C-alpha cells in the first residue's frame, strides 16, 4: 500500500527531508502530497519546493484565530486526500479541528522518551535533568499533548562529556532513521491501536 502524507513543519525540515529521501530510495511506500508550515520563509519549505511538493505557509497573524487556521489546515489536507498527517517539528498546537478529522492518523515525533520530558524542550530538559538515557518517540497525537499512543521508541545514551549540541546531533540522527521506518510500518498496515489505546505492531 502507498500512503498519502500531509506534513506539518515549522522550521528546518530535516525530518521532512529524511521522509522524502526514504520515499525516493524506495524505503517508504508513501507520497508527500502537501507541506504546511506554521512559519513563512523556513528552509523546510525550500526542501519541499525543490522536490516539487505543494506548500502552504501560515504566520503569526493566522494563529491569532486558532480555530480558523486549523479549519484551513484540515481543508488543505482533505483537498489533497491525505491518509496521514505527519508532524515534523511543528511547533504549534494542532487543533481538534484536525485531530478529530484524522483520529489515530496524526503522527508526531518527540525528541525524548515519552512520557518523560514532554513539551517543546524535550532535548534540553533531559540534558538539564542529568539523565543517562533519553531518546526519540514516535506516537499518534491526540488532544492531550504528547500523550497519544506510542508507536516506536529508541533510546539515546547521554555519554560523559556530551555537550547539548552532541546530544542534539545524536537525537536527530535517530529521528531521521526512526521516523521513516515507523511510517513504513504504518504504510504496510502493521500498526493498530487497540481498545486499551496501546499500539500493536503485527509482523
Ligand atoms: C525535531 O527534533 C523534532 O523532534 C522536534 O523538532 C525538531 C524538528 O527538526 N519536535 P526539523 O525541522 O525536522 O529539522
């Protein structure tokens, strides 16, 4: 099966790039139908442009009316007939207008091992806490921020002497591999959410 993705970004788009590369390399049976950014002028939009993918950019003025912007986002994804919404460094709250229309079909990437270190500063919070192990989580997003069913996690050790920049580099390297791999499990129809709200991955 090939799944149609709508990707939400706010910045550099290195995870968007990893997804596009995995598609081009036949490692991910998907297509990116549209990229929406919460900020204009970010390099993630250039990456999509170069790949010939349609883009839409919103800005701070749009987010003054969260309901209206989220309805626009939903409409764009519906027009492009996307199967899954992929959040890749999207730094705004995704509204119920989108979450309810794509129930258990919104995927988020978090740079820590949830439920530890939720929120916008997962890498820095883990580093400051002095934990020896942090990591990356891919999960379905729902109305409770960073609390949706977990699909995949991978641990990243914090070594003696690692700077926060070192840790960021390690986390991003794992993200760029784990996110496309996890989306491929979804494309293969192997990911389901049970009545207990836990994710099962069939072989
Ligand atoms: C990633 O670390 C992601 O986990 C976090 O924001 C970052 C996005 O980076 N939520 P990029 O825009 O994909 O380069």
